[in-house]
C-alpha cells in the first residue's frame, strides 16, 4: 500500500468513523467491477478495500497514523475480529464472502433495475475458532464482519427527503405483468414478474440517495457473541437480526455462528470428559504416589492418586475435573493415561540399589558394569 490510505478513500486525517464509512461506500460504487468496466477497476477496488480495512479499525488506524505502515495489514475481505479467527467461507449460505461480494449483492438488489427477488434478508454463517480453555469458562467474542446493514440515513425505509412509496405504475400494484401473444393456435397468455417493482407492487418516489432506495447499505458490523461454557465443537449460536438486512425495512436474516474448537496441546476432549497423558517414574508406579497435574482452568491443580503397582498405559479416573456441562453446574471427569518413564542413565548408587532389588526378587539382569563404566563412576 504505497499510496496514502486517506488519499485512497478521499478523506482527510481528521475524518470521523462515519465519514470513512460513507467515503468507502461511495467510492466502492464507482470502482466495483460490477459497475466499472475499466481494465484496472478490480485492482483499484482491492486497494480501496485494503485502505478501508486499516482505517475502519481504530487500532490499525492509530498505528498507521503513527508509523505510516501497518505490519501484516489485512488484505481484502480478511475481516479481523477480537481474539480469534472467523471463517467466512459460506457467509450467506450460498458462496458470498467479503466486502466485494457484499457490493455485488447490493448491486443485484438495487431499487432501480434490479434483480431483487426477495424482501427478507438472508441468514449469514461464520465459523468461530475458540480454544478449549475458552470453552471451559465461557467467553464473549467480538466478531467484525461485512453485511448489508440497515441504512442509517433513511432508517431502513429506502425513502429519501420527501420520498414516498407509491403503487407501481407498470403493474398497477399486482407485482406481475400479463402479456398476450396472438398465434396461429389462438391467444397465448403469459405472466412475468414486473421489471419495474420486481414483484413488490410498489416503487419509491425520491429514493434515499445513500442506499438507492433499498433501505440497506454495505457496511462493517460489530457484534458480541456470548459462547456458553461447555459448548461442543460444531454447535451453532444464532444471533437474531444480524444477518443480511431486509429490503426496505423487511425482516433481517440471522447471523449463525458455528463454534470450531481448536486442538489442545495437553487435553483431548471426549464429550464432557477430558483425557490427558502423564509421565510417572517407575518408582512412583511401583510404590504408588500422590501427584498434581494442571486442570483445564487457570491455576487449577488436580490431585491424582497413582495406585501401587500402576502399569504403563493404565487409565486413572478423576471425577469432576473434566469439562463443564452445557447449561449445567457440574463437570465431566478427567482420565489420566499413565506413561511410565524408565531412566536411560543410572549413577552407581542407583544401579546398585536396582541390582539389589533384582537379586531380592530373583530376577536376572545384565552383568555388572564394565571397567570403563566403573572408571567413570570414580570420576563422578
């Protein structure tokens, strides 16, 4: 991004957040490849989108104002959000994703010509990546995403100053046009959706100039999602009314958040239970021991009793130290899988003790240490 980002958007450095949004929308309408057929329209729109990604984010904008560059600046359609990662691969359940496609959808539903075929807004789907620790305690996540949002200038009505909704003069409010063709076999009647009102039966006189009478505009939306403790991988949360805004004030779609729980370095989840592997010395395994391991919560220590004569890969159940159960006050269990560690190197005293134990138990072991090993013991 060699050009000054404020210059790309056409705003000064004191521009408000609202000024930046409006400037982006107006320029995007000029540069979007759906309406601008020049050879470099796509590159210019990408540059505009990258500038907006930085200047619409308060933290990135502050860094840019101070240093002039943004390390790892978001690329077009990257959609950052607080503390995690959002997958926008199926934003509308139909392949849309990113501000570029939001504008394509906007142009496809413009009041003037339009391919508008429905008034209600569509649902939008995102995948939210969260850690196992966040699942255990429950967490609030702020998601930043692009959508068709209610137009603030007309409050979603699509009406401009002195604007009003009137009966469509083309179809006289029926929403469809009936045509009759005279053929050799007689009159053939056909019915099509009215091209003027797109089947709505009404059109707007003096539409809102900001949204072209749609009642919605491409915008960057922030919403806080509350993830309950104990949620399972793949479960969905529905945020009502935060999907695509409806046409001219019609019902908005919902935002559907699919939780994607990331693998943990120590714990493996199985429903409400947790599994973990713990190293235990051969002495602890033989004699039994009381040890502590880290729990899933911060600063949580789980007491684990290693039974006398514990075997390798033996599983020890610790009740009540698993994952919190969804919408309940209890927890699952923690299963400890024991790995018995055998020392690779023994000092002289340790070897003598084990040799004495082997003799006591009547076990055959390798011969005593070589002269070289004995010499090394002297130096040790």
